[in-house]
C-alpha cells in the first residue's frame, strides 16, 4: 500500500459525508479548541507545522492514491461510496494540491481554554467536503500540544518551588527529564512528544526527538541533552554479593560530568548509608569523583511510594554528606549531589513530592524528575478536551452559522467564523468581523506552507509562559 495516502487518512464514516451535506453547500468552516474542563487552563499549541510538512504540503493527490483508496473503500464500505470524482477534481484542477486554508495561532503560544486555536476551510466550493475529511489528521495536533502544555506546567510548578524554598535555578532547565521513548506508542509519537517537551526543558533521553527541530522546524541546534547513567542491567551484573564491586567499577570508569546511579537494585537504604559512611570504599570513591570541578553524582531510587521514599532518601543523604540552609531556611546538600525520582510520575505526583519536600524543610533544588509514560502516553485528547467542530457553512453564496448544543453544556460548540484577539492580557475568540488584531495566521493555503517557523521561536513563546510565576 502507498505510504501516507491522503485519501485514506480519515475516519471511515467521513468518506460518506460528501453526499450528506445540504444541496448548494460551497464552504465548510471548522475550528479547533480546548474546551472548558481541560486539566490546565491554557493550551500551548504545537505540532501543526510537522503535520503539514509530513502529510499535506505540495502535490499529495495522485491517480495511484485515488485508485488505491477507491478499491479499498469499495471493500470496506461498499461500491460507489468513495468520492472518487471529488479527489479526481483536486488532482485535475489543483494539480493534486489540497484546496484548503488553515489559520492557526503561532506555535508555542499559550492560549486560554475555550478559544479557537486553528480554523480550516476549503478554498474551492466543489471541495466543500474536504475540511472535515481532514479532521482526523489535523486533530492529532492535540498530542504534541498536550505534551507541550504538560511540560510547561511542570516547569511552572518547579519554578514556583525553587522560588519559595530559596533554591538556585541553575538546573531548572533539567528539572524534568524525558524518559519516555520506550513507553511511547511509536517512534513517531516519541519524536513529536519528545520535541514538545523540549519547548520547556533541556533534559531528554529520547534521542529521536532531537531530529524534529532540524527536519521540520528549520533549526539545526541541539535542544536536548543527557548524562551518563546506569540501569539495573549494569548495577546487578555481579549479583547482590558483588553489588559494591560493581558500584566502584561504575564510578571508576565514569567520565567527568554528571553520573546518575540507580540505587534500589536491592536495598536503597543500605546503598545510601554505605555511600555516606565516612571511610568506606564507596564514600571515598564518591568524594574522589566529586573532587573534580563540575562533577555531580545523582542517586536514583526506582521503586517505592514516591513521596515517602523521596524524603527518606534525602534524609539519608544529608546524614552522610551534610547540608546547609538557603536564605529562606531550606536544606541543600553540602556537596554536588542530588536525587532523581523517575518512577510512575505525573503532574500531581511531582506536585506532591515538591510540597512534601517543602513541608520537611528541603529545598527544591535537591531533586530532579524523570517522566516516561506519564509524559508520552498518560495524556489523551481529553486531557485538554481538544475538539474540532464545524461552526459555519456557506450555501448558495450565503453563510450560515451552525453549532451543537447538547444536554452536556460543556460540549456546546462555537458558532460563526472567528478571530482570536487579546484583551486584558488574555485571549478571546470573537466574530471574524470584530475589531482587534487577529492572532490566527494563515499558515497553509492550496498546498503551500505560508509560515515556516523556527523551533527556536516556538520554544521562546512557550518558555516565556513556563517561566512565569
């Protein structure tokens, strides 16, 4: 089968809609929003440029794709249902380029929920059926947008606790590390979600995400960084009786810089007690490693109840390595060591750990977090309640505003055609005829990408929001 056949990148039922719209339909106007009830009160829009470049740009309709889709839909839905004539028209009259216009808020922009993020309409009245045919593909922008939003909110949370505990913000860019590649549903999803995370943080182990800025966002800079670290296959190599020998081997072989060690292969309390016991081989090895300027050791428990285990580890480390107080009275380790919690995290658990640390007198700078499945796969379209709905149709030269208004009022859709303006430093969706600067920009029209943004610019927009206390 042909890869990325645009005729097939939709839901089955949408293939039938070209003959359901009223007679005289010329234009379909639809929009994307995050509805009321979203987990976070703003959505950072991100990922549309990737979708356009990969699936929509240029001549994407061919005779071969039409033939393939016609044959498959005949078997899947029945003979004569597939809109062959409509696709042939796009091929013949538009050289296989999609006659649609997409307007969207600049990527990286945080937009208050219940506001338009993107609009789609056809530019040729004979292709009225096309905008909502593309919903299934275009709505997938929810995924990178939601991950970008989640990471930004974790950065805001981290920034807050660093501030209130008088912590250094030197490591804020690395306070949430992306561990999600193995937990993603596919390499493509890990690339997209991993790049969304990089809008707010610089720590990642998801190497495929590093390719997105250059391949789709005109930016050859490297935005993600990592450190040398162990896993259980390394730490358990010599068994329980040889654990200490293997730990010493790891420290001896480590390059200068940050060394992260998993500590719960057997008993994290024994590990940390031995690490901090003055005169022990492990303590001597750690101190020798830390004697090199810029070196740091991070201890990673990988099991247990997150809050209580974190506090227990911090206390054990302070007994062995000592601590001092910030100007706001919170404890910071005397040496360049830290704790990494990366097991089973989500936004709420990170918040709980940071709150517990503050309550127990610990500065937030002592910890960093790693999030895998919580970042890549625990989100879904309903996290930010993303929806794509038709709000206006033109028939026989006249626009008609339409909407849905079910008993569940949270799913009431907007009506008409829109502008996105700023009022009192917040976004507001208004009628297309209203006054005010429209923040929706035409990014795609008739097969051509009109705004080809840089990752650096998108990151700056998200970054400005995630650093706001």
